[in-house]
C-alpha cells in the first residue's frame, strides 16, 4: 500500500503527462468556478432589481386601488373597510394622510399587528393618491419582510440555479476528458523522444523517433534527436574506423622496420646503405604521420599559430604548380591551368601552400596514368576561389560526408594502394576553417572529383 502511494506520488511529481493533465484540469476548473460564481452573482443582482421593480409596481397598484376605491365610495372609512383585510393579509400596511396631513386611514400589516415585523426588512414608499387628475392625499405603504416574490419568481430562480449546477457538472466532465486527451496528445511526442534519447544514451544508435509530430517545435525537436542518433552512429563508426586506421598506419612502417632490423640482426641482410635508406624512409614516414596528427590537433583546438601576411595567391599557386609539375609528368597526366593574375589574400602563406599541395597531391594520387587535372584560380565576390578537379577514381556518394574525418578512407584496400596518411583533407579543411574560408567536394565514382576552396580576399588590395 505504502509502495503504491509512493509510486503515485512519484508519478505525480515526475510524469510530464500527469503534470500537464493536472495543469489543464486545474486551470479549467478554476475558470468554471469563477464563471459560475460570476454568473450566479449577476443573476442574483439582476433578479433583485427585477423584484424591486415588481415591488414598486405593486406599490403603484396599491395607491391606484386606494384612489379608485375612494373615487367609487367617496369615503376614507369605506375605502379602508374594503382594502384593509386584503392589504393586511398580503403583508402590507398603509397610512393615508390628506393634504393637510391628517391621518385618514391607518392599517398596519399582519406582522406588525403580531409584533413580528423586522424594521431592517421593511420596505416603505410614499405615493400620491390622485383622483380625476387631482392629488387628494398621500399614502405611506409599508411591506414587512423580504420583497414579495411570486411562485413563478421562485420557480425561475430555482430553475436557473439548477441549470447552472447541471451545466457546471457537465462542463467539468467534458473538461476532464478533453484535458486528459490534450495532455496525452501533446506529451506523447515528448515521451517518444525521451524514450529514444534514453536508448541513445544506452548505446542503441539505430533507434529513431518513428511518429513525426505536426507541431513545428516538436517537429524540430524530433528532427534534432533523429539527427543526433544518426550523428552518434556515424561518430561511433568513425571512431572504430579511426582506431583501425591509426593501427594500420603505425603497423605498416613499424612492421617494415622490425622485419628489416630482424633480418640484419640475424645476419640475413647486410646493413647496406640501401637497407639503411629504406629504414630511414620508414622512420621519416612515421615522423611525418606524427607531425600531421600534431598539426591537426593544434588546428582543431585553436592552438595553431597563424602568421597572416598579405601575399599574391596567384603567384603562389603558379609557383607550386611549377614545383610539383614533375609528379604529373611522371604519370603522363595532362595538367590544365587557368590562373587569374593579381589575386591577393591576407593569410598564413605556409599553411595555404600546404592546402594547395594537398589538393594537387590528391588529384595526382587518385588520377590514373594519362588522366586530366584542371586547376583554376579566380575571384568570386569577396572570395578567391581555387578549384582542383580530376577525372580520377572519384569518391562514393555515401563517403563524401566523411572524407574530412581523420584517417577516413573509402574502400580502404583500394585507397591504401594510393598511399597517403589519411590526414591530408582533415588538415586542409582545418586550415581553411582557421582562415574563415570554405571547402567543398563534388565527386562521381569512377568519373572524377572536384575540390573548391574559397578564401576571403584581402580587402585592402581587392
């Protein structure tokens, strides 16, 4: 029993659906109570005014009856005899004074005669008595008790209160049903999202919110949680692949070093100059890999020192194309250059050189013998645009979103044939981002790839 009570308390405390339903019901009930009280007060006030107007009309009737009776009899005594009993039994008392102030009729009410009249509940009104258009006397009409009400008045008041109570009960029932329905309707998407978030927290990155709500805010929240799930799944995949790729990148040179050194130690190989050069190249490869990781780490934690200077980007690209022209010649690749002169930027010249070299090296690496490579540099608005395109092996569409991830390789076995550490594009993007620039890749598998880099122009020279 105690556990059940605690469970109910916990549910009332923490369940958003219950809280929403209680909130809706509380607001609705409060509104109903205020509405009912207000309606009741207005009806009572207006009914009181109606009763007062009815009483005034009754006083007018009494004064008119006195005048007609006096006109008919011509005597105050006869008038008193005819009307006294009816007025007394009806709760009215009258005092008629002639124009000189003499009392000509005095008839107390029944309650006054019995000594039960309450002065606080007595209503008195003085009216003139007019016969043939002439004022002949004044009458003080007193009613002992509350204002007179007819049976129809009582029935009307009873029916009104009955219907108000009935409408209030029906409204409360409808409010309960509607509040529960609305709270369920509004909180269902939130609870679905909470369930999905809980599963994501527990590592189930395949789960998604299936019921898409129509409300704009809930739709945005649902899209965000589904995007988060997809991102976590991708990050998990990338993290696993990153570990695998790092292991591979380190294992290859280390295995080569180990096998060569073991062969030399065992006397299988002579420590010749060629062997030592081969070992040195593997050490350099390892050193370069570590330098790339260190550089990328510095860039990503905003710890990279950027030495910005104004320089001619056109001249830099032309110079690098000349320096690296041999790698294209060695593969009989056709290099098409379209470099607009006089484009200057304010940037780190060494880092931008690394970007250009990475793009050129990638185009050369992933383009076959006799392939075509195009390099263009031009102005577009406030940006200098560098594009490097090739008709090489291309990148699968599903891999394009991940090509800037560390060590990411699409079709691993195929890519490792082409060398590279898997960090070049990560470093390139980080450098471009550090210069407030943009990089975009377009590719069709087996048809080629195009990288487009945008860097802000030097505002002083552009």
